[in-house]
C-alpha cells in the first residue's frame, strides 16, 4: 500500500450545508450597514418595509442593485424580499429586470387617505383657506415622531416649499410640527403659549425660504391628529402678515376638527363643539 494518501474531499451534502450556513451568516457581517431592528421587531418585515421605502416620489422604477444600495442589504436578500413583495402585489418586476411599486401600494394609500377623509373633508377646507388667504395651504398628519404632508393646495402666489407631499418632517421645526407637539402635551413656555393662543408662526425655521402659520386639527374624542397651515415666501412675509392669517387658519382647523369628530362618532355631545381659542396675540416669537 502506498504511503501517500489521496486528498479527501468533503461530501456534497456537507459542502451544501456549509454554503447554506455562510448564506445565513452573511447578512450579519460587518459589511452590512442596515439599521438594526428593535429587539421585538421581525427583521424580515422591517427589511421588506425598507425596500418599499427606498422608492422616492420621482422613482418610477429601480434596479435590484439600486434597491440593495439604498437599503444597505445584500443583493441576495434584496432579491428574495422583492420576489416575496411581488407575490403580494406590492412590487412588480419589469421586462428590463427593474422593479416598480405594485397595485397593492396604491390600494394601501387609498385606504390611508380615506382614514383621514382627505377628499371629503380636508381638501375643500384647504381650498377655501387658500382662496381666502391667497397662500398655499397644507394638512400635516401626526405620524409617530414626525409629521407628514398629506395634501397641499397652492395659493395665488403658487408657492411650494421644498418638502414634498408624503415626505416625513420633524415635529421640532416649523409651525405645524410645534402645534402638534403643543397639543400632544409637550412641556415648555413656547408650547404653553401655543396652547393659549391656538396657533403658531415660524419664519425660515423648517425651510430657509418658507414662512408659515398653523393650527391644530383634532379627530375623535378631540385627540390631535395633525395641523392645518398656510405658507409663503419668507422674504415676502413678516410676522405681522402671518398673524393676520391666523384667524382664518384657526377657523379652518376648527371646521375640519368638527367634521372629523362627528365622523369619528364621539361619545359625548360636548365633543362636537370646537374649542374656544383666543384671537391672535400681539406678538409671537419667531
């Protein structure tokens, strides 16, 4: 018998198992920079939502490589998630192998809009507000730690800030965000003042070129769900100008709140009466 032994190769099954193990471990390597999900979150769901969120307003389609880049996920993971979402109708693969949002996302958006009675209640009110003030009017929904512009009606000056419809914005900047925080119970002298007067004005706070005044909108049981605001160019509007729009903004917000409260079937009759807010203050810090 020869003293030399032939090299021993691993069985195919063992090689396959090793490959599978590497594939399972790969997403956890240091090369992946996707944010970690909270301990109680389902990672696959979080990643699938990241994939949908990768599409911007102007993105009609995205390649697999671009989706992987924007989500910081491996291409293999991105591919599996995309195919799973496609089976549920949330994504569609095109002939050029790119991906676009599917019909299920449109249906989800439609149901979200119905939940806020956008077309039945808020849009006519915003149109009236834009007509009365001549300024662009918007409704921002309170969404967790942010606010989202759900609808915008341009005024006579055709002004529009750089933020888009559907784009999340911080609550800590801008008149709409601070109004929402105030009526959520945020402590502090500024928020106390907002609660007393029922509105807030800001100049070039959220966007350098924008000035706005906002008032809160309440839903069922008078829980704040968002804010109505009018906005215009910061270089053309003074604090006094913004304050002159405050009565119209508060009136529109009260009208929206009353309509939404009635649709939400409040349990007490007095919940149908809009809160009595004082008129504009003589001075509001910018």
